[in-house]
């Protein structure tokens, strides 16, 4: 059996070094959160995902957005205009399928992808942002879809 002196020595050892280990673990934990603060995740959604689903989005280090949508309208569409709101802006340098966003109409075939590139993303969409696409569908009807971004 342990004598009371050995027990006392063990208890003192645990008290001194146990608190030191707790303090070290706390400091490391704080440094991890301060030094590597998570960047808010930006999500994108379509106002009609059954017709224009968002297939993929990437943001480069200079806050330039690239997004891929798919035309599932069942026919060829003619994009008449694209408007930007809030945290998104591609009016001056944006591209759609390698064409300038100022050269309308842009035709997209049925089932084809729409590759948006060089869209400016400000404040990681923490205040929201949207891109509204006005188009004419295969039946000649004027329609629009909104692609929204938000930070989580």
C-alpha cells in the first residue's frame, strides 16, 4: 500500500504539472482559433434549381468568382441581360462562356453549361448578393432566374 507521504507527493506532482498542461493546452487552443480564423463559407443558390441548377462555384485568392450553371429549360435560350446586386459584380469584366457580359444576346443550347468567370465578389457575400439573368426561352417567353449568394 501507499504510504501517506507517497500519496502526498503524487498529489502535489499532479497538481503542479496538471495545471501546467491545462494552461498549455488552453494557449494552444486559443492560438489555433486566432491564427487560423475560419473564412465564412459562401453558398450560392438558384431561384429555380430545377431549370438552372448551380453545378459548381470557386473563388480565387483575388475574390474573383467562377460559377457553372446548367440550362435545363428543355430548349435553347437567349440571354438578354444580366444584372448584379450587392456582393456580386461582373458588369465590367465578367465573362459567360468566354464572351463578354456586354455582348447580348448570348445563346445557350439545351443541356449546355453556362460558365461565368471573372465576377467580382465583395465582402464574401456577407451582405448578400445576386445575379439576375433575363432570358427568352424556346417558346419565346421572357423569363428570369436569380442566383443568390450568402455567407454562412
